[in-house]
C-alpha cells in the first residue's frame, strides 16, 4: 500500500543525553578528514554553470531530486544545487522531460561531509539551505550518525542563509534545533507544519500516511524566524 509509512521507532524518549556534549566537542575540534577527489570534482561541477552572482540554494541530500526541481522552479533567479551520495537515486526518472527541466539547477553526486566543508572553505554563502527528511538513525546508539551530531555539523551554520530541516520524527528536529542553537549562541525553535505541496516523495508519503511533519527553520544571517513553505 502507498500511504503506509511508519514513524521512526526509538527507545529514546527525548533529546539524546549525550547530544550537548557531542556538539560542544565537535565545535571546539578541527575536523581535518582529507577530501576525496571525486568530491572535489563534484564541488567544481556544481558551480560550473553558476554565474557567480545568482543567490545559491543547496538541497543537501536531495535523493531523487524532486525537491531540487521544485526549488529551482520556485526560485528562478537562484542557482540550485542538489547533492546526494547515491548515483542510483540521482539517476531515477524525473517528473518532467529534459526539455522542461529548470535551467538554473544542477545535480551532483557527492558526500556532504566533504561538500559542506568545500563550500565553507571556498567562502561561499547560501541564500537557502534545505536538509529534507534525512535518515533519522533513531536507535539510541546511532546518535553519531545523525547530521547534527556529526563532526561536520559546525560547518553547516557557517554557510549562512535560511536553513531548514524537516523530518517526520520530532526528536530529530528538536535535536537539530538544539544543536544549531548551541553552535550559534541563539535560541532556535521548531514546529509541526502542514505540507499542502510536498517538496519530496517522502514528505508526500508521510503526509498521506497521516503523520505529523516537523521542521526547524532558522535565518542564520538575521534573527530566527519561521516562514511558510515557499512552494
């Protein structure tokens, strides 16, 4: 059946007891993992069609790319970059023929652990940054696999702009908001929201399964402010 998605199950009742400690550790440490050549090539390819002036949107972990396409259509004056580590997901059939695909976007296969750092090293600033329905890794022992508890996460707020994370597991979004707040020294909120025009296939399926959707939205270049879905 289509609308039969389940909410992530976890023995973790709330924010992980070690999250604050882990975020603080990563914030004061230098993450010096060597860049892989294919990620450096992907970074260069993602900017090859950019004119250097259009505001940048990053769809981090874009999956099959439907969200990247919708963002490119919603923001025609922006350069939209969809990054995913899976060539299989990126190569799947898109909802539009090539002739109708937006011209202000690009898909690249890359590991975000390298891509985020390469973008920060290049001094680039994002206008909008989306992390949509990442793998929640709900088991208590999997905290380190969640993006907000990963050593790369301190690079994420350095990219600036309007950062938005969405999930169907409220603990993930609550932890994400807490981690961003710890790194920026600000109070960051999160909320339940409705998605009348889903950005991703997962969002549509979760919504149609009757699940509550959650998001954290923070304006990193100004005061935190929740905004409506642009699509």
